[in-house]
């Protein structure tokens, strides 16, 4: 299948053979936008958010691959920092994400803390004041713990902090800065899943939420397509439409940061011999960068086709302005 990109946007093609003559193919396109003060957008001159075939690392931390056939919903991801209002340092704050004024996810953000010991009892130190804390996996629960002289990573987030195998190891060591607002850490061994709003490229936790194995743990009985999503589970939504408003509280140091989903019409033309099918690409991912007043939206169109000898096969992507 020949692919023709008639746009200025980044694209990626996923192909997989289902049997000898049936191919599963997905066309992906990512558009970078400038986000204006009122939440509306315009297409950026610099299309600097590419699509990636493998896991990779950005300045915002580990990133998931884009090379999948389809997803089980729309990812919402935030790449930025929690900021104190008007630059005045504070010890804790909230980051709240809402869709069309309905809250869908809430984080608690703390200044640096550590476990302190008194008469063998551990408690959490008072958070240090902060003005800005990156919302990355490095500041979420996780990290590595010492066991039998080895550094053992926390399966759900080897990049984070706060994971200790013994009480003695925890003394004087840091807690995570980012926690689930409704499930705060209160013990040194309150091991929990990481909280966050960024990319979530952690296979063991994806499997926990979206795979069902048989009793012997040798065979997959059920696979939810959300396994292929890239956002934290709470930030995978069913659908996102033109005009929907994503609002983020606690990331600007002032008023809420808004993104109103634009109407960017990307059309796919699939030519198979004499047959032509025209389809509109749909949104499956949104990334928002409040510190840069930018965002990106990823669009996808998955389909299957039968390979017939000597038949012309071409897929064309057009931007209807």
C-alpha cells in the first residue's frame, strides 16, 4: 500500500499481516497547535512533536510508542509543572483536570518531604515550600529499593521515588511529590501505583489494568484496547469532539489553562483498485504543554484490506482547510 501525505504534519504508518492476504494498517497524524489565551488554537508554524515507532525519552521523561493499530479511548496527557499561585511558595497544592467543567482527575502535589524517625516510629516531615514542581514520573511513587545487596526497581514505576524495602532504608529518604488526591501515603510501606498526568509507558501496570490471564497465567483471555493507550488510566476517555474544553487547574500560577478542541479536518482517501473510500480521521490523543502555550493532537484511521495481485493500492492524507 503506497501512502501519500499531502499535509505538512508528521505521520506514521502501522502495518501488520493478519494472514497471507489480509493486512491491518493504521494511518496516524499529529498536529501541533499554539494555544491562545482563551483556549482556542491555531496550527503552529513549528510542527515539533513527531510520532515515534519506539519508546523514547523527552525532556518531560519517558514516552510511549505511537506505533499501534488502535486504542481503547482518547489519551489526555499534560507535560508541564505544578505552579504556586502568583509565584508565592506553598507546601502543597492540587492539580485538577476537567472535561467540559466536569472533574475527571485530581492530583495532590507536595514540596520535598522525607521519612523521619522518632523512637523507631516513622513519620512524614513537613513539606518544603515550592513554587514549581515538574509533573513527571520521576516525582511520582516508585524508584528502586535495596534487597540482598541489589537495586530492585518498582515494577509500576522504576523512575520515581519513595519505594523502600525496609523501614531502616526509608529513614531520611524522600517521598514522592505527586500522589493520588484520594489515596495519600501514610506509611513507609504504603506502596501504591504512581500518580501523574504525563505519558505512561509502563507495561506491567498497563497489563494489570487491561489484561486478563487464565488461572495458570500462561494465556491471555481478554485484552482491552486501552492496553495500547499512552495516558494514565484515569485520563483515558471514551471520546473527544470538536468544541470540547479540557481545563487544567494548578499549572499556570494563576487562572485555569484551557484547550478547546479545534475542528481540524484530516481526510483519508483509500484507493483499492477502482474503489475509493473517503474517511475522516478521529482524535485518539491530546498532549497539552501549559508552560509553552502549546499542545498536540494525534489523529488515527485504522483499517484492513485484502491484497490482490496487480491491484493498485494507495492511501492519501489531505488537510481540508
